C-alpha cells in the first residue's frame, strides 16, 4: 500500500510537470480541510490594493492577491511567484521577468503577460492611479523604466542607470486583472473601484477569494479553485477550505477570543504575552519570541496644521527633541512590554541588517531636565504658573490622537501626556476610531498622532514615507499634494536635512555596491536621529502564539516573515 501511495504521488507531480500549466510546487506536507480563523483591528476602508493605505485594508487583501516574486524567510525577494524566472542584463540596466504559463485568475480568465504589462504601464507608473504615486520605480536620475513585452511570457524593465531595487519594487508589486479593471483605469475612475461594497467584483491570483464582508463582524474567504500552487504530494493549495478574518474592536477582546479557541494564531502585545506563555503548556499552544519587530510606534507632529502658531512649534527641532527626552521609553518597556522590547531612536529596526548603531550616540535617555534645556534652546520659556509659552507668549497646547483599542498606543499617549505636563504643556489626548485617525493623518488635519508603520528588512520599502512625493510623508506634506489640501506654497518650508533624506532615497535605488547602499541608509538614520521629525518610541519583540493543532510551514516565525508567511501552507490536524 505504501509503495502505491508513493507511486501516486510521483505520478501526480509528474502530471503537473507535463501539463501546459506551469504550477509552482511547494515542499509542504499538510492536510486539507477546515477553516482558518484570524483577526484584524477595525474595518477595512477599501478593497482596492492601490488605494488602501491602512492595515485594516491591506492585510485582508493579501489573501486574494499575488506578486511576481515572493519573500524568503529573511524577507528578501528571492522566491518565485507568478514569475518563474528573472534576471538582469549584463550592463545591469534591464530587468527581465518570465511568468508562468497557463495560470488563471480567480474568475477563470487567463493570466497573461498583458496583465503584467498593463499593471505596470497603466497603473503603477501612472502617478494618478495609485495613492503613493510612482516614485518607487524611478531610478537615481528620476527616470521611470521603459517597459516592453519581449514575448508571450517575458517582460522587461529598462532604466537609465542600474536599479538595484528592481527585484523588490517589480517583484513585490501586486498584479491586478486587466480584464476586470482596464475600463476604470482608462476612464480615470480606478480609485473608485473595488470599494468595501464590491466583494462580488474582486478578482485575484492569491490563495483565497473574498465571499462576504459584514461590517464590524468579519470578512469571509474561500479557497481559490484556480490557485496555481501545489504541495509535494500533488495536492492543490491552500490546504484550508475557508478563512474567517474576524473584525475585532480591541486587543483585549482579541486575546479573550484566542483563549476561547476562536482564533488559530495571535500576535499578542508584550503585555499579554506572559499570560499566554504561562497557559501554553496546559492548553497545548505553541509560542514564539523573536527579535525587535520591523514595524515601529511613533509620535508625529504636523508641520502644516491650519494654525500657524502650532506650525512654528512643530517645525522647531528643539521642541521635538524635548519630547524625545520626555518620553520614558524604559518605563513602557518594563511595565507594558514586560522587558520584551527595545528603545527605538530612529526609523530602522535593530533587526534589520541596515540598522546603524551610531544613532545610539545621541543618548536620548529619559530626562525632564534635558527636555527643558531643549525647549530653552528653541526659544520657549515658562510663565509664572509653570505653563510653557513660546517666544511670542502663546501658551503651548495641542491635540494628540491615537486609535482606540490599541493598548500599546494608548499607553504611549498617556506617557506623552505625563511627560508634557512636566514641561508645562497641555496635551488634549483623544483615542478615536482607527480609520478616523488614518483619514486625519492623510488629510493633514491633525496636531500630533501616536501611530505605527509596518516595516521591512530593507528600508528602501519606506520610500512612500520618506520621499517628498510619498503618499505617507505625513509630517510635512508638500503644497497641493491632493485636491482638498490646505497646504500652500507660502506656508510650506523644506529644511535642508529633509531635502537630503529625499535625495538619499533616490540615490539608494542605483547603489549597486552593498556598502554604498548601507552608507546611504546609515546617513538617513543619523539625520532622523539628529532632527527627530518623527519621534520613535520603542520596538516590541516579535511575538506569536498558535494552537497546537494549527501548523505553519516553517519551524519558527520571525520579524522578517511576519505571522502570515506562506499562509497557503497552513493546515490543521
């Protein structure tokens, strides 16, 4: 019987190899059937991958879409995806990609090289068709690539200078269906397509298809019958038949639902982790602890509010540095993170190979005395009652926002309020709904916000935050960055250090020598450490826990993999 099963497996795999469809075979060995229960904080705002900018939208969209290349366990674009081969020309100017033949979209339409060409030429390279623009595809000469179809399965991208980020920017680009969206793109209405009411219209190449969205409850998925991956035994992936993405209002509720067995895997806060670790043996759970997460939590001040008085404060580097000193990071790490975290003084996580330890020389340790000295340097003083005033006698008071339900951010906000009060600053602190925070951040209608960003092992992925034309350059949006923008030329300022950060992000795309690229990002981190346009707080260690009968594809997750690494290979006993 065993020989028969082996023979069947060999025949299945051989059949895949001989078929006209070029499937990808993964070295998985799981079981089929069952439902994957996962969760997210808050409702999505959009199901359009090019206009979604918040994790409440982008995470669930990751289940229905696919990319040309996929990440390895180190987070690098070295694994094949929709592309089966890729290479650079000898002069390094042209990047070639060859796609798999015979694949189908989730609606049964053929996946072709035209989909890839159209995704890049009509959407990605057109600054009007995505929320973040086309800056990530520009080389150091600010030139976009010339994109050409070489043959029925091959496409090329040619720049004026070598583009070292091509692997990531081209490889990790979600490919979208031309047959479903070309009319909207051509008519200029693409941004209005695939709203949260359009579940039945969504088409993708990912492991799942979305079947239902119930506001405040869940997003439901079923396996994609046309998915193009199989395991080593010839079994079509994903293993799990359904995926329920539970929409949960806060982290405490998510914790309770995991403990009740209603979620399969959970990324706890450091505050919650000891409790779960203590229960793991009895419950049969598997826990994991990694290094500092690649994402970050930070405070950002808006350089361009509608109040010119506040703008003067927030643009003052000494004012911002005062908050760096007034933030008791170690208190948060000890009390809220249970020691499972590290102070963060810049935009790159210590888990990244690009981290520059030189930023630690600034020694931004908690000190109210140092904070007061910075304020004095910035021209501030104190009224007889201890209230901080600026050089014109204006009392310093502003609004601080964060998203309700995220205990870490709520705690950071409280510590900011406490530190500010010791400096004579009144902070009106208001936790509100997550999507409202994001909307105000994008509209530049906020004073200050405690929020976070996902990260990557490669800082280059943060171009949309750190380049001047990035869609998330939220502390200092340029004039007229959107139609409703209140930021005008006469109120806008652009410091030299910020110009240099923008220049670094343009130069790094063509830094073909690894050390040169490292040096550019090292300088970038030093500029952020010196001027503190964004006050970074700390990095929690990467933590996770999952049920014992729920199986991953690798023995240990990490900051680079994240929790959903190779989700198509998850399975249950």
